[in-house]
């Protein structure tokens, strides 16, 4: 070992360091914020933790997936047909099954070649955002929205611009802000329908206006429909691809929410482009190229997909939607009477609702992050601060949990808000 003049060993100068952009991107994800809140829990509180921060009801018995899906997975494994590598875009029977499943709601029948299977919806997001990244390019994201889009865009050095969703109009897209933000370098806009984090469901009329705006601006629409068909209000679910003849649509989805199996990580990226615009501009080839260098969806899950999609009975979906609807009602009605929190619209889809904080009511809470940290410490409730999804001093509340746990959570939330309210 080399020695300095004073006899102490020389300090080796290593040539590597961590990428700081990745840490910043990770901190801004839902999981990153929830891990922070988990660290704030009071370990001496013996009450069960109420998870109102994460859209994963699979831990609760009432949300168990259908036996059809379980049997399909077992049969796939035992067949020994799906133990090897598959094509990077997905095996043909699975892609055909997804195409047939989605085509039920569309005017144009999808081909298996329009379907790319991914490791859950997250890989679908990562794929399309990466594919669209170019020097000077920008992408339009909803505010509030799902922060994973922004995290991936930042990791790719793709500029992000936020358009507003309007709470006073059932969280419709502010098309004026879309028009104001877009320029010649805008590549796409993202919509999430049914809405995460707002619990809204866009109307047929509004979606058509979104498509017409995209056509005028010359951009594609990325339609995140991971909560497709989880609707229980006045508006039915309408796939954005209904308007693919107006503007090119890339639909993202998965089995994770409708079948309550987020851990199975089977998603899809689907091309809806009857005019061939995306193919002409090399997007489809680039999607294939990206999937060639990324991880594949496990083949045994792909092997189960045809049976999962075609054999699941309607009564399973009806039961799940019924439970989620009841939970949404309990959440909305319970929150209405809590001081300092305001729910502008009743949720009609997905598993979430956005709640506004009136900080003037509280004597010792300065913002939504402090609210959620103290709530975790004092009441063992996890709720996502609104800043995590783009709205300062709001909360994103997940209501898809066991109903008795939800009722207990609302009681604790009320007690917390009363305790921290200004005294007369």
C-alpha cells in the first residue's frame, strides 16, 4: 500500500458515484412517500395500521381474486408449456386474448400485433415514455396525476409540463391549459381514466374533445386505463380507443386492479391507430426495440391469460364493484362531517378520492405532508399527501379496503382532525 509522507495510507479515490436524479425520482413516487410515512408510525400503538394510502386491496379477504384466475395460473404452471423464454413482446395466445378482450368495447377489432405485454402497467409506462424521449421533447401530464409518469420522464430527461384537472367540473381535463402548454416539441399527453387519484370517470363527450385537441396539436394520447370497468357512478367507462380514428391512442392497462392481483404484474401496451400514424413515425418499431432490451413478463402468467380473460364470470366483477361502491359511499359520507377536510366530488371510479385540506381550521398543521406524518404517528393511518400527486394541501385517500377497517379509519381521522382543530 502506498504511504503518504506522514506514514498514513493514501486514500483511494474511487471513480464511481450514485446517480442523484434516480434518488430524486424515487422519492417522488407513491411507494417512496409511503415508505417515509411507514417510518413515522408509533411502534407502541397496538391498533392495526389502516392503509388508506396505497391502491392494493388484495390483502383483504373480501377482495380475493376469482378462483378462475387461480386455477388458470395453476394449470399454466402444471402444463410445463410455459417454462422457457417467450418473445419479448409476449406470447401469441396471450396477445390474442388481450386483443379479443379489449376489442369487445371498441369499434375496430384489435390484432395481436397491436398488443405488447409488459411487466404490469408500470413497465408499459416506462416503455412508452422512454420511446418518446428525444432532445427538446416534452410530455403533458395531468395535475393531479400518478407520479410514476413524472419519475420515469425525469429519469429519461424528458421535459414534463402539467395541465390541470378541474375539481369543479368532476376533474375534467382543462383543455385550455393543454392548448397553452403544447408547442412544436410536445409529443404526447397522458390521461388516466377511471381517474387516479381523483376517482372520476370521463364522459364520452369529454373524451372526444380530448381526442380532437390532440389531433389539432399533432400529439398522441397515452390513455392509462388500469382501472378500466371499476366504475360505479353516473358515467360508464368509455375506452379512449373509441376515438382512435381522430388521433392515435396508446392504451395502457393490466389485470392488476380488475382482478385484484397487482403482484402478478401482467400489463399491456396497446396500439390503437387505424390511420397508421404511429407506424409511419417509427413508434411501433421503437417499442419493440425497447422491449428487446428490457425484462420480460413471466411466461407462466402469460400462459394463464387466455383463461383469465375469457372464463371469469361477470358475477365476480359485479361483486368487486359493489364492494368498492359501498366503500366509496362510506368514505365520502364519513369525510363530509370531519372538520378541516373537504371532498369536492363523490368518487365514481377507481379506488381513490381527492380531499382538500382547509388548513385555517387547524392550530398546528402547516401543510399536507405534516398532516399525514402526524396522522401516521398519532392514529396509525397512512394517507398520501396531495403534493405527491401534484396538488399541495390535498390528500389522496384510498377507500378499497375491508369496510370495517375503513369505518375505523374514518373514526380515527375524525378524532385526529378534532384534536388538532383551533379551539374556540
